[in-house]
């Protein structure tokens, strides 16, 4: 990987500064360094090390709130900027690119997912697009396994029982769930994260790992994983894990028909994007015990409204999209996003680029 680590960062002002005094009332903070380039950053609480790297070489226009920039503000703030440093809540589409205008040279997202960016449209306009693969693979795979175990072994439910007095005594079959040992694990989407999940679940003495992906993956040999068709994976797996990228072909691939093909004892886990699941069908499958349980780190929409039926189901765990949320992963993602922008503005290759415009 070409990604270069930067020297240790001296903590600076951004968030604490932003949260002090006058900045509370001003939604944008401008940081000048006499560069010809201006970079718009969509969150006040992007990790400081990445912002500091950009600030050393470019003028930074920082959205001075830790909540997403409202769309109307976003459209007003981007005209004339040379780069946008964004995250997965920021939609970068034609309208936004039109608003930014011809000086926009690069968009870099602090995420591996890029379904919020119209990459083709960026390419047509000569705008380079960067993202952050690799650096969050371990973090996301760890969370996926944690969610898998928490769902199968019913950890939130068990904790609730302990807290609320439901724990009357040890009981032979109380709070039981399926184990990974001797099970079949099916992984849908065998990219970097899918492979990292496979390596981890292998360590739990699983019987077999099967996967489906567009192509046969050499990496699967390392864990003895076998490529199968989607329907076979659904029918064979005790645990079905979705690590697939969200593209038109994967939208709602987990629907009524898919849940009906799964074992009634199956556990479904999704750490990719909420859009891969038809949530109404999932709610029905969980309510009517068509499958045993589900663990979701991603939903549609995010956040899931508090009155959403999935949040009321005991056999469903919902996490607030924290797959990559280790401290190191998030810092490294921020720094990679900064390097992507700086290299693009210098006309150099981005370390992690989605489109290659020469
Ligand atoms: O979901 C998280 C990411 O795309 O980085």
C-alpha cells in the first residue's frame, strides 16, 4: 500500500476550539494558510490529525458542528472549493457537484463505502475520488464477529435480564443460543472485510465456510472456504453474514424470498450497508421466527427511528454503524483521507483512489 504515515501530530485546537465561544454560533470556521487551495470539511469532529495535515498546506473551511451539514447549507458552502473531505452521511451527487463548480478537483470520503458518491459523475467531470479501504478492515471484521457472537449468544438480552431481576437462578436451557463450533458460516461478499471475517471465524472451529462473490477468490483457499451460489449459501448456512458492497445488484438482496430460503435456526448479520436488506421482510422473518435472529450494524435510514419495529424485537440487535469505530482505525482513516486530498491537489496519484483520472 502506498499510504504514507505522517509524523506524530501535535494536538491542535479544532474541536475544543470549535466548541468554545463564538464558534458555537458560526457554523463554518475558516482556517487560512495562504494556499491557493480551499478544502471543505463536512464535520467539526473529524479526527484532528487529518485536518491538521490538510491545514498545513491548504485553506480549510470547516463545518463547525459535529452533526451532518444540512443539504441546503452544503450546497451553499461548496461553491469554489477545490476539494471536499466528507463522510458517509454526505451525499455527493450531480446537484452538489454543480453547486461546487469547475474548481472542484477532489472528493475524499472517510469511509470504505462510497454509495453516497456518484463516482461516475465525478469521473466525467475529472474529479478524483478517494476512499479508505484496508485501514478499517480489521476493525470492521472484529465488530462483525462481535455482533455475530452477541446475536447468537443473546448478550444484550442476557444483560437486560441480569439488570432487571430476570436472573432468578442458573437454569439449564435459559438464554441458550447456537455456537459457532461445528457450524456452517456463509459470507456474502468476499472482499477485504469478508475475507478478514472468514479468517476470524475459522478460529472458532467452524465446520465449513462458504461464500458467494462475483468471482472465485484465491484468498478463500487460506481458510478452505468454498464458493457457492447465493441460494445454496442461504440454505446451508447456520450464520449468514453480509459483507457485500451496496450497488444496484445487491440492493435488497436479502428480501422475503432470501429469508424464506434460510434455515429457521439461522442468524443473519449485516455490517455492510442497510440497503442490502429489505427491512420489512426482515422484520417479518424475525417476528414469525422464519429465522432465529439478526445483528445489524447498518440500517435504512440511519439512525433508525426509535419507533421502528426492529428495535422492539428481542431477537434483533441494532448497532449505530460502528463497524470501523476503533480509535486507531478512525484516526488512520482520517489521515488517509487527508493524504488522498493533498496528493490529488498536487496532481499525484491518490493512495486509495476509486476512479483514475489522468
Ligand atoms: O461503513 C463504513 C465505511 O464505509 O467506512
